[in-house]
């Protein structure tokens, strides 16, 4: 599958088509797409060239070529491949067994998830920032790939899997530190993953997770949660306000890898219409 990237040369935004160079099976979760339309490419180039304060919003679709599945892509998304649904915020908060199941799956999936690298789309957006073309980047993704690519003018709308929070005292720790604590508590525990999910966990059976030990907060003994917005949770108001201000400053918006849609029955209270003024 070809990849589309853009670079700046003498004030013009040029197209570069290249083949993937990675030997990893990164195309496993990339949905089929029609051939690139040269006229559409030119239209995008004009749009970028004319933008003076460009806001870019990215969704899960930008990371599928890095090997991270999304939820809704036809044939290859989580919903198409399984009957599994994302964890709900209220279930995680209320239920220790739910937290145990989540962390067991996340423990197994973390080495692979944390090793994913930016693809040409991430690097292109990082380059735009260095060139002064990108006013701000807002991402729905929790995979830290934009940070790995070097973006700093960045808001991670739904948080980041590379951080962990205590639900009681708010203490924040790196996810890699928690992985070490998991290993100490579970020296003889092992499980074989049955599949990969979008947000860093894998599929395990109930029998596999039953004996998994989950550490508590080092500071206060409270339960730990990844620093992400689960389904049914809310984005912090100050983060929403911050994005509002960046949008008001911008003269153009480019959406990459997102349909800007959420399920009609979703309980997510952060609505894209509130920030971007788009009807769903």
C-alpha cells in the first residue's frame, strides 16, 4: 500500500509517494482504499499552502499503518473482527475484577504496543510543525506516536497510555515503571494473547487473568488507571477550553484518520460538535 506524505520546498507543498519500508506486518489493520486521485492531492496541496494557522486533528486511522488497529474500519477494525467492545469508565472505577482483567491484558500487550513507531504521516505533521506551518495538533489517539515523531504543539485529547494515574491521590507515573511492578508481583504468571486490541491490551480468557496480581499506588494505596479517557468518561473542561482557544485562532482545519463521528448510543460527553462546529 502506498503512503502519501508532503514536504515543503521553496514555499510549495509537494507530494511524495513511497512504499512502506518496515518489515513488520503494519498493513494488517489498514483498511482497503481506492487509488490516490491526483486532483484531490493537488486540492489538498492548495489547501495546505493557503493555510496560515492550520489546526490538524488526528484519529485512530493515522496509526493503523504503524500496526495499531482501530475500532471501526471496515473488515479490519476491532468491531469488524470481534464482538468485543471497549472498557467502560464506570465499570473500571467500580469493579476490582474489571481492573484486574484490564491490567492483565494490558500487561501482556504493553511490550508490543509501546514499541510501535511513527509512520510517514506522523513524521509529515512533525515536519510541518518545524516549518511553522502547523498552528496546533489535536489527537484523539493515546499511542504517543505524535510525541515520538517530535510534535510539541500537541494536545492529546483522550490522554496517553504511556502514563498511569492513581484514582485516589492523582499521582502520575510512567507506564514502563508499572510494567516493572507487574513483573515483580507476577514472577511465574504467563498468558498467551489471543488477539490485539486498539488501546494496548490483548485478548485473554477469564481463567488466564484470575491469578494476576495488580499493584496499588505507591503513594496512597489507591487503584491505578491509565491516563486516558475511557468510554463514558469526560475530557477535562480546561483541556476542552484550551482546544476551543486554539480553534478560534486558526484559519483552517485538517482532519486526518477520523470520521469525526461517535456512536449514537455513546455516553462520551465530549462532543466534537462543541469544538469544531460540525454536525454528526
